[in-house]
C-alpha cells in the first residue's frame, strides 16, 4: 500500500557509505559483567535518594538564562541542551576533597552561566580546551577500548552467551586512559556545569562520570571541594529504583539521603547515626553559599543480554540543582539519617524520559499521523509523528531488503561449520574473513568500524542465535519518523540506544551508477556504495593503548564498481535519517547472504550512547565542490544540521 506523499524539505543528493576513515571514534557499547555499572561491587551505597513531586514553597530556585541567539530565517537549529559556561569566582580555594577523602590541588571554584559558546569550553589540566566534541571523542574511545578488551575476554569463553566473570572491563579501560592522560576536565574542580557535558547525556558505567569530570568519585555518592574555610558539594549520584518510576524521575525536587552511618555488608561497621561531616556538611554548606550541585540519576533495569539476566545501572546527567534545606529523621534501621531537599534550576532542558513516560501512559504519541509507516513489514511498528503541521511523509513502497535487478543472480557464500556457535575464531571461516575475529560482542554490539564486515549467512551451520548474526535480524529498537521544525523528516528512538547497537539498514533499489545518473529528476535518496578505505589514524588511540589486541590480518574492502541504492520509490526508515556534521550513527558495509563485495548491505550502527528522542543522524560524506549538475557545473548546498561542529556546507 503506497504511503501518502509530501515532498521532503531537505535535498539529499548522492550519499556515500561512510568510510572507516570518517566513522566516529568508538562505536560499540560494552557488555557488562556481574556487578558492573555501580562501582560498589555488590556493596550497598552509604547514601540513597528518593524524589517527590510536591515542592516546598519556602524558596524559589534561580533560573538559568538562555543566551542563545536566534537562528537565521530558514536555518535549522537542532534542539540541543543549553550550553553553560563555567565562570571563575572568588580566589582562595586550596584543596579539593571528596567522599573518599582523596585530594587534588585547585585554586578557583566556579559558578555557572548559560550562553551559546559554540563549543568552547574550559581548559584541561594540560591547558587543552575541552569542547563538546572532545568529550564525545573521549567517551567513544573509552567505549572502543571496552569493546576490544571484552572481545578478548569473550574469545576465551567456550560457550557463547555466558558472562565474562572476574574481569572489570570498565576499570581496566579507564585505567589505561588515565595512564595516558586521556581523561578530560582534570584541572581545577568545577562548581556548576562541566565543559562539554550536556543535560541528558547518558553513561553506561559510573567510571565514565569520572573520565569526563561530572562526578570524580568511583563509589562515594557526594563529591565536594574545599573553598576557603568550608567545603561545598559539587555533585551527587542519586540511584533510584528499578526502571523509571514516579519517585526517581520527572520531578524537579529531589530528596537525597545523606552519606554514612550504614554498614555495607559482611565485615563492615554496624549501623550508627549519620554525622554532619564530609559530604553531608558540604551539602548543608551549599544552602547558604547558593552554589549549584550537579545531579546524576542512576536508573536500574533488568538486562537479558546473556543466559543469566542481570540488573545494571545506567546514569543520566540531570543538570544543576540548588540545595534548599536539610533535616534529620529516623532511618529504616532506627538510626538518624540526614535528608536534603534539592530543586532543579529553571531554564534547563528537560530529560526526554518525561516525554517517553507520557507516551507510555497515553499509549498514543501526541501528533501521531501514522501508526506504522512500515505497514507491518518490520518486526516493530514505526509510527509517524508530526506536531509541526498536518502533512504526511512522501509516498514510497516500504521494503526491508534491497531490490536487485531480475537479471542479477546472487549466489550464497560458503558458510562456516560451527554447529555450536562461532566461538573459535581460529577455525570459523567467517571469523577468518573478518581478519581472525568475530566483529561483534556477545550482546550484539559491533566492536569497531571496518571497511567490510562478514556476518554468518544462510550456508553457515551455526544457529540463528549465533552472535555473528546481528544486522540480518532487523531492528530491535522502537523508532519513529518525526517532522522537524525546518529540515523535513527525521528519525529518533523512544528508548536509550547503547553505543555500538544496530539501528537499521538503508534499503532501496540497487542500481548501476549509469542508471542512477539518469534519474536526475529524483536523486534525493541516492546512496553510493563503496569509496571505503582503511585509515589507521581512526584507531591510532586504541592501538597505542592496547597494541596486543589489534588485528594483524588485513580485512577485505568493498570493490568500488559503481553501484548505488535509490530509496526514492522503494525504501525503509533509513531513507528519513538526516545528515549531521557531528553524527551519532555511522554506515557499515556488511555481507551475509551473498559474497559480492561490489554491493554490500548498508547498515547503520550507533557511534555513541544515544538518549531517547535524540535525532538519529549520520554523515552523508559529501566532498565540497565535488557535486555537479548535468551540465558539469559545481553545485552548492548549505548545511543546517545545527551541530556545534557544522561546516556550513553539505556539498
């Protein structure tokens, strides 16, 4: 059934497959071992937190003023968190301390002010300016190291799907980066916003908070610094209950339980009254000092990535809060505990989880104009949301597979003989084609960007559950097509997407370049295959840190034979994904159902952790002044992606 038409507002001409050289650094999420995510290794925190919706009217929170200038007429400014610039305050801060009694030297405390700084940030300990892009690169490198370390550990497991026990991937990766001085925001302690970190950023591991300077402590829930003669709180980690319940999200008022006084398990001290010292005292002092406190929310959820489900904690930066008051009350063990009421500062972006919860309660997305644009072709429905106007997406026929010419006969490739799953990379024929390794972790995350990846195919003897069968199984995240304010249609997810996850394929008619060139009147959806090459500089940071884990065997590359995918008449949700100069996806060439390297599948993978409702984008990989019209004249198109690294031109 054809889908109602409406012309796209954004011309996309001749996309090309993102090469390994252009893929974002770090593309995979890490499968977590037992107990990972929270650095207490099974030991309960000495602090807790709950939230309440009823606000105390005693004081009004300050407002963060938005100084962003308005966009040019017709220019798209992507909705993104406010950029907040730290500013120096009084001199005299001598010592930085924390809940674990660690110290670092510093001279200035900071308060925050909001403005559009175009990505400019504070300086690192080595004088390097920390930008948004630098923070993203740092986290991607951390995730890439985790994936490679995990890949090495999983290669030792005889039964695919079993947990990797006894090895903390996250701690090992963070240690490697710290030894190479690759952490950011490691200079002076910061009160207020952290350069390069935005409200809504998600972290799979608590150590990532330390790596980017949001919360420096691996275990303690209250971080603080010393300013003059007193200590002030800089950040708190509020670990809520399972999932996104009413007590741990959606409220601008947080009731945070103080630290100390509770035993953490066998061999720990007995329960006693909490004391107004260290972190508790720092939160109390922040009341009269009117200093902002960063709040990181920890959400627990049950993961079924292996044979044994486990509870993991993911962390979201919720922005700046002000401590309004504190009191003490009797805790569940009969001892006195401190409670602190924090209120979220106005003017900050709201967490997307509020909108997601609202949709789940109503069961119908606000502005829905189509329930499923795939018409049942996908395993999961893809709704279409338009809160801008009443228009519908362009007409096309939905297809989950690339459409080949009838005259072209694709032959099945030679398969592997791994009847129990592809666990032996030395004997698995598919692993050999991938350079002697399986390109995916057990959880389905791709380990790193490559010119070409081979998945197990129809001729392989391994089961469908083989962890080298990922993209061929189709979508696993609930996506939606939505109308943007000024650049046509886009795609986003209703759930958090971990780094390295498969998103969708780019499908359409597979054409030879000559035939594609003849379709000059409708070339908005042409995706050129090939132009891929191996660029070692992409992973030079990774090879420097863990050289022993690098693949020594060369990988195959795509044969540039002039094939193009045209998604104008036939396509899938991938045709709606917009360009960005700082994308969160990348295109990966994949083969599994045939071995013709001239025409691989174009698969999109997450380059980083992507929060709910953040637009999914990839780099169209154009070359400036290389796009020409039928008369040979150079064509120019401005880029309106709105990212801080926007080049200003699409081609």
